[in-house]
C-alpha cells in the first residue's frame, strides 16, 4: 500500500543519523513519511547535497526518478524490501 516500508526506513535512518543531518526525500507520495527527530528532512532536488537520500521504488519506476544520478555523489547503504521486492532505497553521501 501507500507508504509501505517508510516506517522501517525512517527507523533505520533514525538509528544512524546525527542531530542536524539532512535527508533528501524523493518519495511518492511524500506525506507518508513518519516524523524524524534528529534529521532535517527536505524534498530532494538534484542541486542540493544531503547527508542521506531516501527514494522509493515507485518513484523510480512510475515517475522516472533518475536513481543512477545518485551514484556519483552517494552510496546505497540500505534497501527496505517486502516479499523480496525493493520498496525504499537509502543512500549516504560519499
């Protein structure tokens, strides 16, 4: 359903972020992300640099989000899956 995997992704990020870290979110729909206490969450734009980026698979396959562009500045560190299908990708700045 909508927002599947986001709670798990947010909990994972909460466990590794430090106060004031920035998280760029490229989520469709974006309002489903649970609030995060430490990180500053912003809508992802490719002109800004973030400590972490969170992308959902739906955004990649339906909206054509250019996930390959992230590989130049970010490293994939975590994937949230459901039934072996990817839901959310979390990247960390290199």
